[in-house]
C-alpha cells in the first residue's frame, strides 16, 4: 500500500495541495435550463432569454402535462425571482463573497 504522506508522495506534491479556484461566475453565465419548486408548483425556466417559462401544479398534475404559466403570471413572477435570487447566491458563493 502506498503512503500518500511519504516523502515524494502525492501529499507532498505542491500541485496536489493547491485549492481549486472557480472562474469568476456571473449569473448571466447560467444559460442552461433550470427548474425551481416550492410546495406545490414547479417552474421550468428554459435556457435563453427569449424562451417562456413553464409552470406546473404538482398536486393537481404530478405528471406535469399541463403548463399553467399563462393563467398564473404572479406565481411565475414570484418563482422566477426566487430562482434568480438563488442563482445570485451561487455566484456569491463561487466568488467567495459569502465567506
């Protein structure tokens, strides 16, 4: 069995001890699809700024067959704001601003 802490082992390799630095993340870099759920609804935010969000009532429609976003713009707005707040929190964490 190799001892990683033995002289010349991986633990003594200066490259093995370097902390990984994330690139500077920006919220606008989150271009892929995202989903956000609360106790009842699921918001699906497709990638791209032009695409419309989808909203599903998970209690009434657990198979997510009926998009109810156009009938519930206030829920879409609230959940989109929550999703964006979480994305900004991820950005702060990756940049070290939360620490």
